[in-house]
């Protein structure tokens, strides 16, 4: 009987290869979804040189070009458009800072990034081996979240390409079109690292789901052993079974520590990129709100197509940020659920001292680990962060509108 494979299982190898190629094109050869890819080949050395040269052009040469042609970027007689340009330049500047930080962090943490990828792959193989015959729900959720993120990324890319094409065919200044292309490339550079961070975290969440399944199955075994001893009073066989169960729980405890370390390393390596992602989301919301305000003010220089594209991009970008933080929030919730499940073992009658000691050690390991991390010492990464970002964007938007109205009255 043939096993029906999902879309992800059929095409994941090609998706990983495409992800590696696309990341390398954007100057991020450090991203390697397939840890078996050799790093000592001529192709890899050429890709490394290409990424360094491209990063030098992005960080040094192109900013000098735009600074030299700054008058074409800011030239306008429209006062409100100047404020809009200021907000857009702030957004681009934040992306530029993210690229600089990402470039430095990637090569400072180069070995760590590759080590995280290999550990993720080893955990993937281990859980595929020990979770045979269990529910496929963790894997299907993992596949859905990755494909959903892939769809969001492509939607944002299409919107940005449409914006650039619109500006080009409407006869905008060539330097401004080039600047939009530059901003688009900066976004791709940082988004690739965000996708990698999301991939690692989704994997950690899937492993926690699968680990909870194994712990639940072990708990059911423990209950059966209690009933067996109560009915048949065969302590020898129960002792042997408890010893086997103790070894199994000890291995699950080790897996839990590996998953937690995988998630912790992923967050700590990308905390500056996460900070930039939140700031970019804030500025994007601010840009969107102020653009809508300008439209409602019936300002003639704004066209409906440009407004619609900005609104679509800001909405999709906000959803993208939300699901990145949502995964981290779900990881913390899953850890809490595992802690509660392990506590249920202590409610059962005592069967074997080795099993009791293993459960105590496992409970201690779960209680001593906190899955919440402060990003750059400023805030926790959870879904509530996106609500705070949206409210902060609205508050800054109100301040910007007040400034605009007061300036207009002063004129």
C-alpha cells in the first residue's frame, strides 16, 4: 500500500534548494537550509566572494550614489509630500541599518548559524524516527505555516514590484525609481534572514508538539502500569517496565533541552534583526496611516493606485510580523502545556524509585527553563508586541497629523 505524501514532502527538497539559491542571490550565502551542502567547494568560495562584493555595493557604493543625487530625491514643491518622503526615508534608513547589522552578525555567527541548521536537521530525523504511528497534526501545521509565510512573502514582492512599475510608467524621476529598487533589495535582504529565523522557530514548535505527543503516550503507559500492578500485583515485571519507561523519559528530557537550546540560539542570534523588523513595521504603519490621511484630505498629487498598493503592502507586512511573533508566543504556550503534562505524572501512585527520580529531574528541567527572551533587553517577543506596535504607530500618526495641521495653520 503506497503512502500518500503531502505537497511539502514531495517538494521540500526543491523548496530548500530554491531558498538557498534565492538567499545567495541576495548576498546571504550563510543561509543553508540543507546542512549536507559542502562548504569547501569552488562554487561555495565563489558565492562567498560574490556575497561580500554585493554587500559592499549595498552598504557603501549605492548610499554614496543616492547621497550624491540627494537633490533629485527630495526635490518637490509639495509640503505634504516632503513629510511623506521623510517617513519613507526613515523606513529605508532602518532597513539599511538592519542590513549592516545582519551582514556583521552573519559572519560573526557564521559557525553558530550552520550549527543551528545541523541541529535542526538532526532533531528532524530523530523525531521522524520516534514519532512513527502518531498523529500527523504537528507536521501538517508546520507545513501550513511555512507555505502561508511563503505566500505572504510573494504577495509583498508582487506589491512592491507593482509600486516600482507604477512609479516608472508614471514618469517619476529615475533616481527615485532607483531608490525604490534599492529599498526593495534591502527588504529582500532582511526578509531572507527573517524567513530563516521563522523556519527555525516553526521547526522548534513542531518538535515541541511531537515531544508532547511522546510524553502523553508515556503518561498513558504509566497509567496502564499502575492498573496492571493493582490488578495482578506483579512487581517484577512492573519494575522492568518502569525502568524502560524511565530511560525513555530521560531521552525525552534531553530532547526537550535540545529544542530549547535550538530556539534560544535562534532568538539570540537574530535579536537585532527582530528589533529592526518591529521598527520597520512601526514605520510602515505610520506611512500607511499618513497616506490615508492625505487621501482623505483630497490632496490631488496622490493617486488611488499608489494608495491602494501602499495599503495592501502595509497590511500584508503587518500580518507577516504578526505570525513571526505568534510562533514565539505559541512556543511558550507549548512549553507551559508540557510542564502541566509532566506534573500529571506526580498525581499517579508511586511505582519505582528510578521512575520517580526521572520525573523529578524532568520537572526540574522544565521549571528552570524560561522560553521568554528580551529582544536587545527591551521587550519580549510575543504576539502582544504587534498590538503595541500598531498602537504606537497610531499614536505617532496622530502626532504627525497635528504637526501637519498646525504647520498649515501657521502658513
